[in-house]
C-alpha cells in the first residue's frame, strides 16, 4: 500500500482534494497538510474507505437505474399492449359498422316535407329538404328530383316529415267537378303505368275514330280497367261510348298514352255524344252547353254514315231512310233549343237574384 501511495501521491492528493470539497466525505479526512503528510497510512485507509463507500453508492445507483429502466420497459410494454387492444377494438368497431353499411346498401337522396301541405295547393321548393335513405327501403315512386315535379299540386294533405312520392302530386289543380271514374277499355296501351296521361278514344266499324276524353291522369290500373281523374262532361262521354259499343258491332274503346304528359298539351275532344246523352247534358247545370250545335251536326253525320252502310251490323232495329234520320235530328234540335233556352233563363234568373241579394246586403250595411 505504501508503494502505491508513494508512486501516486500527486494523483492521490487530487482524489483527496475532490473528496475534501465534497461535503459527503469531508469528515473522513484531516484538514491539515502537515497532518496529511505525517499520517499517510491513516489517510490511505480512510481513502479506501471513501472509495468503498463511493462504489457502494454507485452500485446502488446502477441497481436503481436498472430498476427504473425495467419499470419503464414494463410500463412501455403495458402501454403498448393496451394500445394494441384499443386498436383491435377500434378495428372491430369499424368492421362492424362497415358490415352494417354493406347490409344497408346504396343510399339514395329523396325529398321530405319540412312543413305541412294542404290538398290542392301548389308545391314550393322551400317546403322540401333532402335526406338519404337506403335504396332497399326507398318508397315506390319517391321523388328524387324537384325539377320533375315543378309546378305540381298536392292531391292530399300531408304532414311535415313525409317522404314525397309522385302519386301524392298532380300536374294540374283539381277543379270542383273532377272525380275518379273506372273506364273499361277493349285495348289498353302496353306498358302503361300509374301517373301516365291518356286519351280515351272510340273507333267505329267504318274507321271513324274520335277522342272522347283527353289528357286524363291514370291513378289506378286493374286489368283492362283504368281509374282516371275525369270531369263531369267525361261521365257523359263514357256513357255515350258504352251505348255506341252496344249498338254498333265491332266498335271498340281504347287508350293512347302521351309521351310526356307533363309538358304535352291536351288534345281537342271531338267525339259527338249520342242524342239521348246530349239531351241529359243540356239539363245538367254543371256543364256549359251554350254551344252544342256543332256536336249535333257531327253526330248526325256519324249516324248517317253508320246506318247507310251494309258493312255495319246494328244491334238495334233502326228505321231506315235518310229522311227519317234527318227528321230525327231536326226534332232533337228543336227540343235542345228549347232546353237550352230554359237553362239560360234559369241561369239568368239565379244571377239576377244573386245581384239583388248583394245590393240588399250593401244597403243594410249602410
């Protein structure tokens, strides 16, 4: 030990100087240089004591460091495991949601009402909002474009939140005399659908073909029967058609659809109803029959052609002869003139009474 201290005295003094200034070891040394020189052996012993303490503390420090590292590694491992579990759960949730979306299928944009709507009123764009619904649950005839129903009217009253379908709407505002009528046809157009617009026509054995009802909306289809929205006059046209079909063999009623019923104007109705039906129409206050003379002329011409032809089978005995037919229509015209005059007189009388009532009410209020 002495040889070690003698040969490394300078280095030893440096160690001592370091540990002297270190307050943790200052009490282990002599503070006097001379004492240090005279007691090298004792100092050496104390030095090695310091070294031993130092390395003991270093060992504990290393152990503590290793422990901290191990704890940190364990913490990282636990955190990673938790992170992996969270990721796995999130992936399961995503897969589950994707499976649900796959089951729902394609989403389609439709329109629903965000306000209530009354029957007969015209639709407005601000009344609608867009929503997306699964394609498999899409209501039949759901409206998917507001441009397709621009200017339409509500057939029925609807509440807010209703998904709008085309059968809830109509292109034209209903008039007071419009009703639905089941029209039985001999031929219906192939591919006709609810919502289409049709002309109802009647064809006679000699090729005469007339439009009896024009631009009628189809609201229901049952075999060869179409439920149509019709006017009061259409009821009479249909009754006359049925009579003509029963009277003249090979006469048929059929329908013709419009290509674009929403934009195409209605054709002109020109079917001349039978004399008996025309007489009933003249008595109906719901129909304007002020100009019936043209109908009467066309009906006379039609019956003259049918009764004078050998190619037409008539299922009811008709008195032959052109003069007889002419007399028949002359008599009918005289009757119709009288009925029309009576109808006009009653209308004038009602208008006069209404005007008088209005004047009386005005006088009472003054």
